[in-house]
C-alpha cells in the first residue's frame, strides 16, 4: 500500500491508472478505522480495480464547539488495517494541502441539508459536500462507497452527484454493528463503560420501532413519543432529534408507509451518536 499526502501526486496516480481503463473505487473516511470502515473497503475492492481510501479529518465540517481537536486518531494502526484489506492507496492529505489559503469555493446542496443533522450542525453538510467534491476531482473514482450509518450524508452526496453530472456510482453500505447492536463509530471510543451501556438505547429504539410497525402502528407522532420516553428514561442522555422521514426526500412523515426511515441523534454525555433504520 502506498501512502500519498499530496493532492497533486494523488491526481497523477489517478490519471495513470484511469488511462489504462482501470476503475478506481474510493472510500472517504476520517480514520480511526473500525469494522464499518473495513467493510466499505471490501465493498470497494469488489466494485473496482484499485481501491483508494482517503483519511482526512475535514476541519470545515466541524462546528466551532465540536470535537475537531479531540477527534480520535491513530495513523499507524489505520495504515496496518487498510493494508491488510488490500487497499492500494491511503490518501492522507494535510489540511493546508486540501484548503490552500486562496480557497474561495464551497459546494452547497440545499433542501436535503436543512433538517436532521443539518438542523443542529449548521454548515456541516457544506463542509462534507465540499470535501467530497474535491476528493472526487482529485481521486477520479468510478465508484465511491459511503455508509448508511450517515444516511443523510449519503442522500446529500447522491443529490450532489446527480446535480453536478458526475459519472460516479455512489454505493450505500449497510450499517455495521457491534454484537449487542451499537452502530460502530470512531466516536464510540469517547464513551465510558457506563455510557457505552446507555448508548444501547439507540438500538433498543430501532428494535422497538420495528416491533410497533409489525403490530400495525402507523402514527408517527405516537411512535416518536414512545421512543422519546424510552430514551429519556435513561440518565445522562440528551435527545438532539428523533425523526420519522421519507427515505428519499428526508421529509417528516405523519403516517408510516413503506420507505420510512427512523433517524436519531442523541448525546450520551458529551458524545453525539447517530443511528437509523428503515423501519418499513
Ligand atoms: P467516518 O470516518 O466516520 O467519517 O466514516 C467514513 C465512512 O464510513 C462514512 O461513509 C460512514 O458512513 C461509514 N461508516 C461509519 N461507521 C459505519 C458503520 N458502523 N457501518 C457502516 N459504515 C460506516
């Protein structure tokens, strides 16, 4: 596996590879790999001739009071794990390489970015779409793999790719969970043992929602109230949002119907966790 730090060097490599007709698969990440990241790398390997994993803790997608400085990092371990997955290139640029001082352009997707995580993290998705657009131009992938864990991010990127006519296939990969159901996340490393137990309320909420749908419940307000109550009954949590939305438009639904996504963001202590599931 080769490590490339410079965007221009990354593009030279990509130009050489694509000139032969080979397809590049890109997995954008912020590092501190877990099984979720590794499963995305395997999916890229299946769909492309060469796999590029980008590792970049993108400063412009963090708000001023968020965890940019504390975000977990272990570059040596990430290199070992990516290499073991047969990754060809680990693209790990410096912030100054991605955003030279003269940078004046942002990529903004409207509408889809205003609710859910966009509501509580203003500007977050502008940072995401800007960095992903730059990664697409630098790495020139034919396919790019994103986790459904960040469901809104996936929807926003699909929209951006359609709107900007990029000839890139966007693949959504199912959420990888711990044995007890907690969605894997680099941020889980912030949790104490107690908080780790508390964090299971998200998965319990998903299971509860599935059960209530099987019982015939269609009233979204009722289900949100039940889940809110379930999660609030835990100490040390703060609900950011619990929403039942259409999987494509991400618009809130009053009545559950096929294609309903349960999406949640909950703070356990100071750690903000997200999870989601298609409940019908
Ligand atoms: P991150 O490093 O957290 O920005 O995540 C990089 C990519 O991995 C994103 O496309 C995430 O959606 C995806 N990802 C993160 N956690 C999981 C998970 N538990 N299961 C599947 N994909 C994930």
